[in-house]
C-alpha cells in the first residue's frame, strides 16, 4: 500500500515507476515522490539494513571520542541518519514476507539521501554476487538486480 501524498504536494507528484520502463529517464524538476515496486523494495531493504549498521557504528565512534553531554553536535548526523533509515524501513517493512511486497510511495525530499545510500550499498553487494556467482542463473539475477538499482539511481539523480 502506498503512502498518500500531502494535499499541497499532490499536484507535483510524478507518476510511479517511470524508471522501470528501461528508457533513460531524467528526473523532472520538482520530483517529490516515487512509488517503489516490490522487487526493488526487497533490494533496498537489504541496503538499508547495512546503512543502519553503518550509522550505528558512527554513533559508537562518536561516543568513543567524548560523551553526548560534552559534544552533542557530533551525534546529530548519525542519529539523524538512524532515524531516517528507521522511518523508511517502517514504510518498506523491516522483514521480508512471502511473496513480493506491495509497491510503496516514498517522499524524496525526506528519504532521497538514504535511498541513494541503500541503492549504492546494495549495488555493490549485487556486483560482488555477480562476480562470485557459481551459476549463470545466479549471475543473471545479480546483474538484473544491479540494472534495477542503476535505473533507480538515475531516476532520483544519483550516481554510483
């Protein structure tokens, strides 16, 4: 189930999964929301969980350099990332369920940064999978996943 856009944003939304049509698509100005298809959600969830672990490590490193009371500003970046990642995982679902997930609409003004990080992270993971694949089928699946993530990055203005 998608998230309903705020009324003041509805007129600026871009239709769903344009980037999945295989054509090279430039994101139009004012792109604020995007509907993520189920297959992409599965990939992004893995990348988001790795991004969550990375942000948690950053909090630990900040704690090692001094306490929160001493330098709260050092915690703002990683804690903000943790909150944003948790919010997006709340929309996409924390755990995989049987079958393909329902598409979910996300606001790019809120989640673009963590979407970029998760897509890049999972792209690197799929690159490793393709390189280490023992079968043509596994390699083809990893390459298809990489292509899907590349189209998402292109659609939201990201690069590898």
